[in-house]
C-alpha cells in the first residue's frame, strides 16, 4: 500500500478522476503525468503515481470481488452484530456497507428487520425525538441497563429511577409523581457520546464521554432483543 501524507489527496474519487483524465474516453486531450501529480497533490514522481493508480485498481478489483461473492447471500450473524454495533455507535449506513462489502440497502434492511432504533442523521433530525421500533418499547428499566435514548439519539446507561420514594429521600427534588403526571416512569441516565479529542483536557486512551440527563421511559428504548446477536452494549 502507498503511504499517504497528510496534504495529499488520494481519495478513491480523486484517483479515479486522475485515471479518467489520463485516459479520456471522450476523445479530449489527456493530461500529463505532471498535471496528474498536481491534482493528487503529490510531488512529481511518475513511479509513485503509477503505484498509486496500481493500488487503487487492485483495491477496486478486490471490493468488486467481495461484493460479487456476497451477492445473493443472506446476512450472517456476524454481519448483523456488526451492523447493530456500528450503527448504534454512530457509523453511517454507507460506511457500514463499505466495511461489509455490501450495499446500503442491505444494511438498511437489517436495521429495520431486527429492530434497531433509528438515529437522526442531520442536525434537524437530532433535535426531534427519534423513532423507537416496537421491539424497543418498555415501561421500566434496571439500574445499569444500557438503553437507547431516542431524545439524544445515543446509547445511555440507566442511573436511577426518579420514583416518588427516591425523591422524598433525596435533597433537591420536587417530589414529582412522573407516572401520575406523564403516564411513565422517569430515570436519570448517562448519555454516552464520542469524546472530543480536540479538547485541551482530552486524556489519551479515553474514547467516550457523555453527560447526565433525565428521561421518561417512553423516550428510552430497550436493547435486550438485540443481545442474542452477541453485541456487547457496555462497549458502545
């Protein structure tokens, strides 16, 4: 594999663009190898340019081979587990499909079929409470249970049920009867989110952060029906 420097543009799309310009199919004038190096933002080196294109062709052929081998095959347990884990961790359907050598439609069908809670893609979608499949609906949760927060579009851990008894025994609460007022139990949760490694106080080795929030049960989704696929939700 060709080593890529930070300033170089060796994305598959850009390499394919260079290939098309070096060998135009419309009869137009081909670019020079020097111009090709400029588009890739690499030093003028014809041997390295050839190696970059060769690696790209080999990778493209391998991906096509894997896709053809998977075509028509049903989803394996390993693939389903990977879709569940990666989707709930924040990966896009397109990125998951690429890693599995499958189509985006294949991945989307797994998300819908096994009952994975939906995740807002755009900022606008993430301001709304997400959709919870029927399999995720639950009226109560256990302390320490990993759930899906439809309001925050992220995995969360149940910390405490804000029961009338708990509020009466704890300082700082208004003794709200959530079940009577809202028709659902309320919990404090720890919402998990990827840690921002650009922050000055980031500690090497820490990959996830989060924040505390409160949530009614109908905005939380159980993930227990997905445990049969062997996903370790504690690592989300």
